């Protein structure tokens, strides 16, 4: 099973600033990585797939990078609606599909 | 628009059974693999099971293998999760999700809460 580890657990950022979230895989997942955003009481929403491709309707301030075992989600110019929990997920080697434990982006 | 709607959650005693449903609309339901993913209260996401587009294959997380069964009825655009021998640790919001091509989940349903408690 591929273990996904996200850091930090919580990130405090001021509106308008940049947030950088990390995700590490226990073995290479190539570019088979997705990022999701989840707000309280809501289902997760796909942001990024293929490590760097934005899903339909996702603003350009969200960008993904990385391959192999190290990945980054960058949110440039944080807006109020971006404060949420973010999860990475690998789909390179399954079953099982595995998620990171999440990074909470909170208002500083 | 593409939509998934789950139902069937509720409060159930340990050892009992429950069946969840997920109805898809706005897309050709038979096109795609379908998954169940769960989230325990205050916790992260845990993949539960997948069924291929035609029902030919199923895979499960070790935590539910032998107790849960995923199935689908493409004529009714409906995905199911039969949950037997439920345990307290199965308490979670259960989401259904579509996988269109590779392995990313999009979209997700709104979720249905299952509470296992005596």
C-alpha cells in the first residue's frame, strides 16, 4: 500500500497571500496524483489531476506540481472561499486508492 | 449537470446490516467505474470499494473485505453498498464517486451518514 503524507497539518495564511501544501508518497506514483478541496459539511471537490492539470472550473490561482514522490499544491492570492481542508490522493497503484491525511488552510 | 445522490444512511446497531444507494444523473452511468469513499467524524478520507463499469470486477479495502459488497444496476443508474456485520468503526459519511478515465474521483455525491451504535 502506498502511504501518502501531507504537510503541514495546518497552515495559517492571510488573505491574498500564497499557500504551499506538500504531499509525499512512500513510493513513486509517477504523475498519478489528484488534489481535492473540502469545506465543512461538504463533499470533496476535485481540484487537480495528473499532478498538475486543473479540473474544469477550477481557478488559475490553484496550481499543482511534482512527480514521483514529491508533490505541491500552490494557492496564489488566497481568497476567503479557499480556506478549507485539502487532500492529495494517489491512483498509481491500487487497490487501495490512498489519500493523505489532509492539510487545513486557516485564516491567519 | 453530472450529479450523484446517496441515500440509505442511518443509525444501526453493531452486527446489523445496511444498504446504501447512489443514483447518478447527467451522464451515461454505465460508462464508468464507481467508488465508495468514507469519512469518519473529524477524520480524513478512506477509500472503501470500486466496481468496474460493467460490474465485472470489484475491489475492497482490507477494513471492509468480507463484510461489504459493492454492486450496480446500470439500468437504474444506481450504485449500491451492502454493509453487513457493521462495527462502531464503520461510523462515517459515505460518499459515492465516479472515476471517468484514470483514478481521480469526480464528482462526489453529497454523502450519507452511517452511525453504528447500540
